[in-house]
């Protein structure tokens, strides 16, 4: 019924009536518009915090207001957390965070736990079938590496790719041309394992490789040293058993972002299923090596995050403490307690191969 013209596109707001007679405003947007709407209308509300002060607390106490009123200063943040399934203590802990990276990580952990992302029954069935076709045994420990190449590196990640190669002696004035859409697979492996103990004389690391460029990566592996059992050995230190997902007979990559098949709904569906299967395998691995220039890499990180119990315990201890101590308002006590916890959110084993160390807000 109403339209809002902004950001060089039309943002349509439609009023709908539910079966119970309730009016609901619905924004009709695509992926690009949704990101812009988030950046312009939502992002600042999520990270905005109003710090408590002893003076404000004293005034509130004189007026007979209790500790719960302190939450109203950051009501938007508190409500965001509650809507994502946080308990009251968790929501209060969220409002106490004042570092932007901690805030986004906390939201990621809540989202991973909430079950917001769910698959239709037939999607879950086909993903399970695809995973069973992989040669990866899921009853043992395994690691994973995600390698994104092609257009993503040539366009959106061009600056990071150029920086990587310049640091290795490529570029203007060196006589060595910078590869535009390629970062060596060996670099991913090196970033993931260079600080881990050698295992060349023991069992091989079982590593699942998810990529839109399996053919080239397999060519890279053929040039690496192998032991008598065919396992890849790097730097005479680490031994690997690399596993790839099922590949169609025409050797085209089974991946959501692979080229070809976009106009064929059947092929497109198969690629979507393969991509989701990769996501689940990557999310459940012991160690994940990837980068955040890829949307897939950022989403995998979300599913590998959980709230740090130490932060929640610190928040609850303040709430259960001596209420007669009037030197500090409850919100300030919680914030001080939160700062004693090194990481509000814990991330399951993760190594960033290249590019930004933190992905920023979800979905951007």
C-alpha cells in the first residue's frame, strides 16, 4: 500500500491480514535490497549501547525504580536477543557488550542455536542422501577446507587477492603477473596446520575439501609428494588424506556457485543440494580452514559458534549478588564482569586462510 523510495530502488511495504485478523506490515525485498535495508535501518540499532552511570542509578533509586529499568536504556538490543531465543540473563549479557565484533558474534551464536535456519523435509532427505555418497566416514574425526575461486576472487575479493600475491613478490615492477582468481591450495593447508605437531609417521589427517574448483585442486595435489599409501605429505611433516564430494560424470563441480546448469532447474537443484551438504560437513568438522570473503565461509562460521558459559555465569553471579551494594549500578557491575571474560563467544576450531580475520555482520 505504501512505497519508500531510497537507495536507488523501491522498497515496498505491504500490509497483510492474518487468519486471526491481525495486521502485519511486510517488506517485499530481494537480497540486495535486504542488505541495504539492514545497513541503513537496522545495523546501528543492534550495536547501539547506552552506558550506565552511577549518577543515573542514584536518581533511579531515589525515584523508586528497580534494576530492571536499567535494561530499558538498551531495550532494542535486549529485544533483539530475546527474539533470537535468548534467556533474560543472556539478553542482559548481550546488552553489556560494547565491542562490535563481540556483538555480531553473540548474535551468530544465538542464531546457530535457535534453529532459525531449517530445511524442508525433502531438502533434508536429499542432503542426507548426497552426504552418504561422499567417501567421508562420518563416524571418525575429520577436518575440512573450503576453497572459493572464480568470479568471487576476481571481483568482490580482488583487493585481498592482490594483497596476498604482492606479499609474495608478484605485481607491478616485479615481472611476475598477479593471478586474479587463484590462491594456492597449499596455502590453505599451511595456514591450518603449520602450528600443529607433525604426523608424517602417524595416521593421516582426514580432510574434506569443499570447492567450486575441484579439478584444479586435484591437479595441485598430483604435484605434491605422496607416501607409499598414496597420502599427501607436506614439508616432511604433515600427512593428509584429502576427500572430495561426489563429482558428476561430466566433471563439472557439484557446487551451488559452479558455472553451468543455472538454466536447468534439475541441475540447479542438484547443485543446491551439494552446496548444503558441503555446509553441513564443514560445520561439523573438528577444524575448519577457509576465508570470509566467501558467503559460504561466513555461514559456516556461524554454525561453529556458541555462547561462552563463563560470560553467562559472570552475569548471573552479579544478579544473584548482594543487592545492598549501592556503589555500582547492576548494569555497570555486569559490564565489568563481562570484561573479565576473554571471549564472550567460543568458536569451534577455525583457521582463516587469507583476507579479513572477522566477517563482520551476518549476511553482509
